[in-house]
C-alpha cells in the first residue's frame, strides 16, 4: 500500500549546464526539408551523442519522482 512507486524518470540525456542538440545527418534544424527528412527517419541517437562530444547527464533514465505516502488521520473521543 505505501510503496512509493516511481511516477517519472529523468529523460534529459545531456547536461543541464552544457545543453546541446543532436544533428542527424549533420543538418541543423533550420535547413528545412533536408533536416526535416533526417529528423523524421530513424537515426542512431546514441552514436550521435558520442560523436558530438555531448556532456552526458549521469541521472538519465533514473527515477526522480515518486508517489506520495498515503496517510489517514483518525480521531477517537470518549466522553463519560
């Protein structure tokens, strides 16, 4: 019942301090049709991270939000 299940995982692959973006096919996002085509087709994002010298986030894929505890307050009063 009080298991604190994970509700979200860290999904930022690069460091928050040195944020970078990937360029599939070598095209920056503002090129247009060529970039759109490269971005919409499958590409190996792990190899792009390694070749672009991206500062990786060590917290990537680790849980960072959990369920809150379930509390209940009960009161009992006796009068004589």
